């Protein structure tokens, strides 16, 4: 079957990372997720999305179900989430929402290169100046 050359594929992935460079955060401890948009084989960082961590600081490690819903909403446009660790309950909730989860310890660049075949932009282009033509 011939490959469609004009087909445009858009997908977003999220990464639990402290610095945007390496997957190094447990899902429940993450205070933000870095989101990357993959458009027709190229990846570009969209930005970091701040969330209230799913796990609360209680020594009994009680989970805050009220905090899971906003995280699911925040990641609802993502197809995949890469985390260092994730518990069964949030993993099931994410997968029920259509977000595939992967536990790993990898550099974000390696993940993006695997998905795209090597095309990565570090940040989105500056569109604010292009919206207004210069005189």
C-alpha cells in the first residue's frame, strides 16, 4: 500500500519531568507535565502544564481523588504520558480517558526521536510578532 505523503498527523504527549530533559517524576508527585506536540513527524515543546500533585503529603499516602479529575482534564488532549512510576488507579483512569501510560527512565529527546524519527524543535516558533505586519 502506498504511503500518503500529504497526510498530516497531530498528536500530543506529556512527560513527568522535573526539568523537561528526563522522565524522572512519579505521576503522583508531579507538579507539572511537559507537553510536546508532534505534527507530521516533527516534535515541538508546547510548554509545561502546572497541576496539583495527585498524592497528598499525608504519611499514610492517601490519594486525593478530587485532584485526579483536574489532571485528567489537563492532559485530555494528550495521547500518551511518560512517567517514572504510576500507581494502578491513576494508570487505569488515564487509560480509560484514552491516554496510554509508559513507565520509563529516559531522556525526553530519545522518546521524541523514537516517535518522530529524529525531527525535534526545542520550542514553538514566536508567532506574536508575525501576527502584526511591520510598517
